[in-house]
């Protein structure tokens, strides 16, 4: 819900200045491409290089930050939608033995 509120606020603020951040959206669902365009526009709008801030890069960064802060591999697995813990371990680029030890210590 927070993301939707931020998107709405940004769209309202930007449209008041004559711009259109989101473009035409016919429903509350955003396609992958629409989301990528929004991210590209926002990154460009704040003066950063859009080639450094793709949607997948941000997904991976957020997952890595959550893992680093919590060491909760299972939570990251659920957030990413991975069915296998090994996929999450590979995705995060951590050592399998360390990950399994942490996972065994974590109650969900």
C-alpha cells in the first residue's frame, strides 16, 4: 500500500508541474514494462543515470539489504517468491554452508 501511495503522490505532484510520470494507466495493475518505464523516468528525473537503476537491480539490492540486516534467509526467500532455498542463496551470492546454518537457526 505504501508504494501505491507514493506513486499516487508523485504522479499528482509531477502532473501539477506539467509532466506525466506514469503515462496512461487503465487499471491498478502495472505491467513489468510499465513499472520499468516508471523507474526509468523517476531515476532520470532526480538526475541519476537510468542505466544503473533497473528494476531487477533494485529487486536484488533490496533482497541483499534485507538479508544483511536480518540474516533471515527464509524471509528473503518468501519475499522473492523462490520455491527453493538454494535459488535464494545463489541469487544473493552467499556461501551455501553459511546460508544453511543460518536457515536452520531461523524460526518462521
